[in-house]
């Protein structure tokens, strides 16, 4: 992400960021007022403007922080000793959990809403979230194919298919507030179906 001005840091910098984060995730860029942000952060306007001379700069800093959070919670596919069904089930649960979480919904909604105004946010959001999961999943599937555990011709496509299967129903219904919560049992059912479909298509069956 690029900005035209430098961010200044000080004693209440983190306080300003956290207050702005709550307001931006709740109200978006246009809906967030400086008054709301200063009230939420518990600082004066003078303090806020000493760090961020305009709202755009503050929004970009908050968005970068959310992308870093997203990257830190991204799925790992590093268990090469277990069967693919086991690895994919664990990873699938993490994908479904993030898709159904308040954090996942809020970050997705804000980044998509502001991506046209701030295209760098859209790029960074994809790179640190869906793109990172895709990259890690591709690496795992390549290894599983090399080990003879899976048979896949188009690995990038298979990676995208698996991620979407794990988000089936969860992501869209949460995004549009049709379901405020998804139970662990319901998520596990979705992931179980995703793994079964994936293995039915790409699993290696023993043949005499």
C-alpha cells in the first residue's frame, strides 16, 4: 500500500488505531466521522491529526493492520505425514471458521466496499488472505501429488475449488446477515462434505 504522507507515531498512536479500527469496521470509510473516531479512541482531534493529517491516511493504516491480522490467521498446510483427508479437514475447519467469524465478515465487507476507491487495499487484502491460503494450499497439494496421495491435473483450480467448498453457504449467508452464527457442528458438516467431494474427485484409489 502506498500513501502520499508519512505516518507519525507517538504515545497514543495505538490508541488511535484501535479506535479507528472499530469505527471503520463498523461504518466503512464514508460512514466513519472524525468525531466518532476520536470519541471511540478517547483522544482529541488535535492528537488524531498530529498522527494522521487526513482520514484516508488513517484508513489505509488500519486496513494494513487488518491485512496483517488476516495473514497471521491464515491456514497452514504443513502436516505431510497424515492422510490428505486429515490435513484437509483441519485446514477446512479453519477456512470455514474465518469465513463465519465477525472479523472475517467485517474485513471482507470493508475491503471490498473500498477497493474501487483504494485499489491497493483490495490487492493487499487478497494477497494477505485468500491469496495466501491459495498459495499454501497449492504447495500442499503439489506435495500430496508428488507423494502419490492425490491425482490432480490443475492444482491451482483444485485449490480454489476446495477453499470455495469449505465456504459454501457460510460466507454469503454471514455476509448478508442471514445467519448471525454458524455452530461448530454445522461448520463441521460443511467441511466434511467439502473433503468428501474433493477426495471423490482427486483421491487416489488402489487398483489391482
